[in-house]
C-alpha cells in the first residue's frame, strides 16, 4: 500500500512539475520527464488481448500483445515486433506456474484510467508523456538477462553493460542496439 501511495503521489506531482523520478529523489536533467532508479527492475508494458484490436493509438505506443506473446511498438501505421528472433513468449510465471492472464482477466478494467506527465491531451494511452523537449529514461540494469530475477512479460529496460534496449516477452530477452 505504501508503494502505491508513493507512486500516486509521484504521478500527481509529476503533472504539476512535468518531471517524475521513480525509485530515486530527482531526475538527472531538465530534459527528462520520467526517470527510474537503479534497482534491478524494469518497466512493464500494458498487456492487450491483440494489437489488431487496439484502436486510436499513435506512433510510439508500446504494448505486450497477448495474441502472440510479443512486445510491439506502433510505428508508421503498423505494429513493429520488438521480440524478433525470440521464441514466442509466455505469461505463465515460472516460479508459481500461475498464468498472469488469468489474474488480469479477473479484474475489472477502468477504460478511462490515464496518467499524463506534462500537459494532458487527448492522446490515447495509459501513461502518456506529453512534452516537446523532454524524454523518458528507461530503468537501467546491467545485463538484465542475468540480474533481473523472474522478469515479467512485457518488461523493458536499458542494458547498461551492452548499451542497448532489452525487452522480455515472457520467455526470452530481445536486445536492440543502434
């Protein structure tokens, strides 16, 4: 409950100051809208039943698609698979053997739930970063495939060892490097 209260406070204070730090005391620079601490944790993307059923999204929207268990980003009017060269993912927790979809499906969704950091606009999404000159800094983890114990499907981090984006589809990590 304490963590939820802290997150709610951070989100609401973020709408005032347009900068939010989660797991740390402040953001690293004025060009950052959302930044995470240094613990071996990642950010989990929203799970959707199928990317094909998601309507009204804009380029840059990121999801975990339950239809094929892959991490995807909306790009140039289509969905780009970020789990390329990785086996199809899973939502079954390897420790408890519980399927996360069953837990998710038992909850009622609030379809109007939305948080914006920056000026609130009509851009669709759960968490929307609205700023022309600020960016989100992903959680940073050295070798996430070795250091994040029991990652969740749809998790993404920045791998500080190999300097690349890492996404987890429930079975395997996929790494993206420029």
